């Protein structure tokens, strides 16, 4: 198989009960078995993504639509960011990609849907969405082809725009796209080495004396905290012994690898080990985080008891010595008395 061939992989997840609808498109490098590119968005209105037909729409078509919806503010922002983090993380996971490639080759759509549902549930909570998938092998050069020149507007939008005489603007969404794309192409994810683990983290806040996150620079050291609720972090929490007897997770020092500000939003990549990274997204970039100043881990009480042991031992030895001296004094007096009596 040619090294220029890739899997173009797309899916739509629809959950009418929760009004969560997800559109995803990814490019899988067949030779290296890794996710090369991906675009994902979560919306609350199904009509926002109804123009996409998976068997017809190209990767570029889906990217264009996702970027337009984000630019127009029609995404479920927090959920979209969470999904993006999870898919990027799993896209770098050897176990996940090995399973996905195996199911691709065997055309096991049921197993593929199961894998996707696990990620969706991790981001959006337990649900049973209807998942429609499509994947095919194609040459990498075809990824930039556009089969749909425009996301199709709803009849109401077309009618309204026609009445306002703005039809001339409809054929091209190119002008706004560079505005949105600039933030995407400079994502902090480009600084994550291949094969690294990416896990969710959160800042340790310090509202008074902390460092404002929009001033963070590469190389800054801050305190972060792993999430106990994240299953992918459990092995790291156990190996680093971060969980206290009370069930709390101790903060760990991390080094800022990259930090990007987009308006009032902030996205920071933090490294806590040779191959362990965390991407933290905040919608308010004025919050302050606690810097790491080299302080030692707070003791749990055992060291104190060990330190106090010598003083306790000294007190016991002193008491024993006094007792012996008193006994010897009493014995001396008794012997002196007996000796005088015998004389």
C-alpha cells in the first residue's frame, strides 16, 4: 500500500434526547497508524450539520463547515473542546489506534461505533446516540478537495438573506475563515511529541499571589492537578502516589510548553513527565494560577512523629537515670544507718 494513502474517517453522532449532535472528520496515516488530522464540533441544533452527507462530503467540506459554525458561535464550546482533547489523546494512543485500524480492515462498523460511543460518553455523559460512520482509503492529495462548495443554509436563512439583498455574499465564506483558522493552525497540540500521553489536568488556583494565565510563558513552572475521575490518569496517579489517604489528589509541578490566548480564552500545554502532557483550556484568561517555587511536598504527619522520637527517647532516658540515682541514694542511707548501728 502506498505511503501516500490514508483513511478518511468521518462520523455523525445524533442524540435527540440530550440535543447533542456531533460531527467529526479525521485523517488516519495508514503506515504509522496514527491520527494525522481531525476536526470535531458539537452542536445543539441538528440542522446545523444537516448539510453534510458522509458518503459525499470530503474532509475539507467538514472542516469548512466546522470552522464556519465555530466562527458563527453555533457550537457547544465546552463539549467541543472536550471532544477535541479526547480524540487527540486517543489518536496518539497505540492501543486505541491499533483497535481502530483492525476494525477498519475488517469493516467491523459495530465495533467502530462502540469505540466512538465510549469517547462521546466520556465527554457528554452516558447516552446511546445514533452513530453514522463512513471511511475510505484515498490519496493524501485528495484531502483538500471540496465536494460541497458551501454549507447549505436553511430555507429560512436563504429567504431572509435574499430579502435583504445579501445573496452576493453567500457563495463565499472565505473571508471569515482565516480569522478562525489562525487560532486552529497555531494550536498548542503541535508541540506534543508523537507517542506521548495527553491527559486532562486543571490549574491549582491562587487568586491573590498567583500568575495570570495570559502571561504564562514557555518554561514557566506552575502547579497542576490530575483528575481522579479520568480513567486514563489512574495509572499515573498510582505510579506517582498522588492520592492521599483522604482520597485527595496532590498537586504536581508542571512546565509550560506552550500557551495560546484567543481573545478572553486561554489554552496551555503543560508537561509533568518525559512523555506526559496535559492540555488545559480556560474560557477566562484572567484567572491566576499558583507558580511552583520548589516547595517540598507537604508532610502527612509521619515525618513529624519520627522527628519527635529522639526527644521522646531522651526524656525517657532522663527519667530512668533519676530513678536509679534516687534508689542508690536510699540504698546508701540504709547501709550507713546499719553500719552506725553495728558500731
